[in-house]
């Protein structure tokens, strides 16, 4: 049997679990929420910077040229406190993610991108990816990898 096209769905709950594992045992990010809207992943919560500052980020997810690496790009940051700039929150979040994700196999943080090896991500879920990801779609239930 040969399957030429398949959709691999990473459900919202699975992605929340991965996110919580990435930021667990730290006390800077709180009340983390994850949702999908208009083709982007929305990560919201509060970051402790002396004061607790609410934030909302939007992330684009796309396969890179090789089709086996997924680029998760920080596309937008909004801050819920006057006087606190988005650039400061961006730097704080990316530094925190860099430190937390550096130990995760198949994940690398570069500037405002998180690069994920789809083979490693899916292998952890018992899926052997042998064809490149052609596109990615999102809806409220999760992220669909078109292979």
C-alpha cells in the first residue's frame, strides 16, 4: 500500500501539552493560553517583569525549503500595559523560549523564529515522517500538516 497524501493533525491539546512542557518550572510566564485564529497560532498570558504584564502573540507556522523543518515565526506582539513596549516583551519571550527549548531535541530558536524538526516532533508521537510537509493549515481544533 502506498499513501501519497496525508493530513497529520496536531490537536490543540497536544500543542498545549508541548508548550506547557517547554515553559514548566519557570515562573516568568503565567496563565498561558493557546488558540488558533485566522491562520496563526495565538499565544497569550502574562509575563513577570517585576510587574505582571499581559501579552498576546501571533505566530505564523510554515514549512521551510526542505519540507521537514517547520518555522514558527513571531509575527505580532501586543502588550496590555501602557508604557511597556512590544520590543521588550518580544525580547523577554524569545530569551525565555531560547533557554527553555534549547534542551528539546529537534528544536532551535533563531531570532524571532523557532525551528522545529517535524521528523523528531512526529516521531515522539509514533509517526515516521518520510515525505516533506507541503503546507500547513489551522483551525480551532489544531494544526494540520499536509504531507
